C-alpha cells in the first residue's frame, strides 16, 4: 500500500463514528488490559495496538516506538508500524545518543524535556528536524510524539503520524494523551520481562535463566541432565596478569572469549559458568539431540575455537599469543541452588563436572590443546587417538583419554 496516499475510507470512518474520546479510550484500554498484556512482546503489541487504534476511528498511518534496553550488545530498540505493513525493528548500538540522527531528532527533545509535542506537516513552513521533512515528503500531514516514562524514571518515546486530510483532530490528540499511560504500563511490563530474561541469560545462561524465571529459586532444588561437557581454560593467565595492566588483561580476555564462545553458541551450546579465564559449557541431550549429535557439536565447537585462536595469533595486532586447553566429556550435570538465606548461586555440580576439570588440567602436562574422555569418544562415533590411562585426583578408577588423531 502506498503510504503517501491515504485510502478514501479514512474520511468515512471519521464521520461515521459517534464515539466520544472517553468511549474510544475505554475500548482501547479494555483491549490493552484484557488482550494486549498477554501478547508475547512489544513487537507484537505495537502492531496490534495500532490496528486497534485505527479500529476506533483514529486516522493513524504510522507509529514509532523507541525503547532503551538492558542488553550487553545494544542500548535500545526502535520499532516502526506503517499501515498495511509489518512492524520493522532495529537495534541501537551503545553511544547512539551522540549520533547526529539522534541529536537532531524530536526523540531527544521529548526524552530530555519529558513533554509531548506535535507538528503540522502539510504547510510550507520549515520544520525543526530532518525526520519531519522526510515524513512530509512521504505524504504525512500531522506528527505527534510523547515520552513514555517508566516507573523507575527512564524516558522512552512513542510517535504517531497521519496522512489523512486534515491530520489528527483535537479529539484524536486527546485520545492519545489519555491512552498513553495505559499503553506505557503494558509496554513497560513487556520490556521488564525481556530485560529480566536478557540479564539472566547474560549472567547465568539461557537455560538456567529460564529455570529461574519459572520459579526454580528455592535452595536445594536440583535438576539433572545428560550432556556433552566442555571446559576451556586459557594458558598462562597468571603470567599474563602479572605482566599486563588491568585494562590490557580485560581486553585480552575479551578477545580470547570472542574466539571460544561464538563456536559454542552457534551449535546450540550453553555457557553455564565463567571460571576466571575458563568456561564450562554443555551441549544438552534432548529428544531431537542424541548423545552422538551432542558430542559431535561439542567437538566441532572446540576445533573451531582452536582454529580461531590460531588465526588471532597470526593477526599483527595481537601482542601476546594465546592458547587454551579444551576438555570434552559426556556425563551428567545438576543445576542447583546453593547459598544461605536470600543470597543464592544458581550453579552446576556433579562428579562429571569435576572429572572434566581434571581432564582439562592434563592439557598443560601433556602439551595438548584437546583431550577427550572415553565416555565422550564412545558416543562420538569417530576414530580418535588413544593417549593412555590416567589416574585423576578424586577418582579411583583409571581414566582412558583420547586426543585428535595425528595429522
């Protein structure tokens, strides 16, 4: 649909409705509280909300929602609804507030002043922001924007535009003013759920985060699964810490994790714990993922991470070569809440976690990058190089271990 040319029925809709502002607000409020708040996210909510606003006779042709987020990779998200089109979504990088697009926008004005503003676009007078000129060129005739203030004080923004002859009426603008607090409350509710999920996924992992959100927070609760386990540990971290400044160490660690973590995530692995310069990851077995599949995913991830570290060391910007030891095992891990009172840690425990850790420590002694347990190799189903039986601290049985076949 060409958004520059409003359909003829706009005028008919507006003339045929006899609803007052209060009636329209009541209808849309009822939808927000009885249906809208049960939608999955703000992406879906924006599209359905705008369609409901149109249904009560408001000549809305475009809506735009700007929300700050709490996420390690981006600082905000914008969503745009246009009549007859799907909602578009774009994530904002950290520092977007300093970009010319944001500085020279009505969003910054409204967020900073925390007051609603409106502009007619169908006249010939100059407009104060480039985006308004763009909207005028696209055929819009009226633009309104208002702050969405979250309960803790964070300011976001929502805007509306009309391409109907005459634009929004005074009654339409009063409707937006009246419905905004209710819409904002549902937006914040959806955003809070997403923020909570993001924070938990960032700091405890996706699956543990989901379990916490589902209520597994009582001390002593345990859930046991079978999985391919991986422990990776950076070599000579103590020496690195002793010779480099804190900022350099952090930068080096992040470059190291950039090599190790993405191969795991691309294969559906879960980072369960950061242990200083090491990580514990699992590839969970499920109805669709067999033991063989989980083990192969873990092996592929480890090999890709080793290759990525080798490539990083060839980069001229790398001032200190990095290497890591990887251990792969198949066994059981238990998610458990440990701690005291209201201060708990959602951690993973079990003999197989300890065994994997002991195997990893052999990498340095045997000068290898990757060692696998017998349980892992038997389920892997690929020929591997047997390196012998080893007695590991805390385990009475000798452990048969493997590495990659010689090239």
